[in-house]
C-alpha cells in the first residue's frame, strides 16, 4: 500500500468498465470478488475503517481498496456502483451518483445476474431470519445443494463466485430490496409488515411497505408467493396490486384460498395435490409467531418437492436462531432470555406475548421512529420493571414513565444486567428485547446479545 488509507490498483483510471463497491463488509467484499471474476475493474471504498480480515481478503484477490475516505473522482467515474445496505440514500456520495445517473444497485441484484439457481427469498418486519434459517435447514437436511445468504450466512455474491448451488435461501431486508431491479425470486415469502426503519423512509410507512413488496417484482405465473393472510397491511396491499405469481397464503384458520392453517392443533398444508400434516406440539419452535414461520418454510419445502418425512424431521429438530428468544441461563430462579435481534417494537411484542412469567424488560438503543403503543398493554400486564439501556433514553422515559412501577437507566450491558437482576423476584424473567438498533453502544445486535450472555454468566 502506498498509504494507510489506500490500496490503489495500477491503471485504474484507464478502466473501461469500472465497478465501484461502497462498503467493505461481508456483502461488499463478496461483490468485489464476484465482479473481479466477471472481468470488471473493481474499486472498493469504505468511509469507515475496514476490518483486517476483509483487507486480507481484498489483498489476496489483488482488489483495489480505500478506507476512511471516499475518493469521489474514482467513484464518480464508475460504470455501476454496488452499495452496502447500511449506506442511506441521503449520503452525499449517493446523491452525487444519482445526479450523474450512475446506476446504484445492491449485492443481491448484482449476484443474481450470474446464477441460474432457484432462489427462495424471504422478507418481513419480523421472523425472516428464523424462517430463512429453518427453510435452509429443511432443504439441506433433504439433501439439496443449497446456499444460505442475504442478511445471514456468507455473502451471496461470494457464493455465486466460488460455489455452484442449485438453490439459494435469501433473507432480504428492505434496504437490500431497495437496490434490486431486474432480480427475480422463484419463491417469495412475505411474513408480515409492521413499522420499522421509518427513519430511512422519510417517516412514511407506505414507503416502507412499497419497499417490502419489491420482493415480488419480475415474478411470473411459474413462481410462488407465500404470505401471511391475516396481516392487515398485506391484505390491503394485495387489493391494490396485480400479482402474477401463484398465491400461497397461510394463517391460523382456513379461509378462502389459504393453503396452510391450523386445525385441531395440527398444521395442515394442502396445495397442488400435495398434503402435509404435523402436530403443533412436535414443532421445535414455540410460540404463535413461530407457527407462522414454520408454515411458511414448510410451504416452500412442499413447492421444492421435499418428502413429508424429511420436512417433519427438520421441523422437529431445528434449534432456532441465536439472539432471538434465546434462553441464556437461570440464576437463583431468575430466567434470562436474549432477544437482542428484536430491533423493532413488533418483535418485542412477540417476545412479551410468549413469556408467561413477570418480566424485567431491557429496552433501548438507537430509536428508529418507534411507536411503543403496540406493546403498551403487554408492558402494563406483564412487566414489573423497565431498564433503559442506551446513550439517550429520553424517548423511552417519555412513553413509559408512570406506566410501570420501576424504570431504571443503564449505560452499559453490565449495568443493565446487574440492575435487572436486583429488580427481579424469584420466578421472573429478565428479557433483553430492545425495540431499537444497537449502534449507540454496540457494534451490532450480535455484539449486544453476546455481551448480555457474557454478563449473565458473570452474575
């Protein structure tokens, strides 16, 4: 390297088809590797410091990169730009790219051009990671050659560059969907839509809804759309939209064209002369929301022609997702549950609904325009105390003061766990279900959850 911030490739300015990757995390580095394989001249730029393991990977592939800066002369000379999902549209470099008419796409859009594999794509405000992991588990256990990517697993682009899968199960966030144009899902799953990330959507819920429905773009009559039939937002949107894909709605009760439902405590799926049944009590995932997740994954497995016995086995032995309603420990008759992945209010609602004991609830982080009224009744009914974990807890106090007996503040995970433990009584549950993003005090929700588990072990 010529200096600490740049690893400039020779003759970069002479590139005929320069592809710039903004962001050098998992998706960005994977995109750069695939772009290089496809013959592009590639330049990676990250405004933050790049992690050493990603620098090493870029250097191994002799891919040009810079960190802690954006060299606009290079970036604005790109033929196309792949943007990390975390970079907002209001970022100055993105605004300048848009003004120049330079295409800005997501990793998923780019990687989708170079694979003919079947793609099962999953989105929703809540439950998408669990459903993605479960769907992948079912397909893999059945012996299919399947990759796991998107918001989970290894970069989709990197897998397309280095592997040869027949199927991909992709968890897609609204940010990823926003950068997708020609990409097409073979099976699209839309679990639910509740307000989230409104700070990225001009605090306009319809903008966020439209983003989620991008998962259906380019689908044909040969494709399948799996969705929760009881979600009021989805139902309203379906009345406004013409859907070409075969509809596969699921719900707790059989209604209209519903293909999956519960009857006498049995999950029943009936579609295209295929029938599948399994007792709810034999599902490894507990809670009403996980019944929905299991139904969605099972429908996609039926479409993929996986045999019934294999689906049943996978639904019964799946171990769940770390940081999502994850049991940590019981200390002196106080149970600790890590739900750090609950970065919106609706996720916290699901968690509170599942817990039957009194709760000490740890909330807080970077607020995304949250409306806490959704959990207000459950908090009044179940929560003994709230511990606000964040750099600024003003919004939480404005809403919850006077609605629970005790509210405490914590500026670190250690303080939050220790205060929660002191406030808890025998038989209580301490629940970390923050409703917020983690970036004020932690690297990400995984870091937040891992610190929670570590501090519980230290009690």
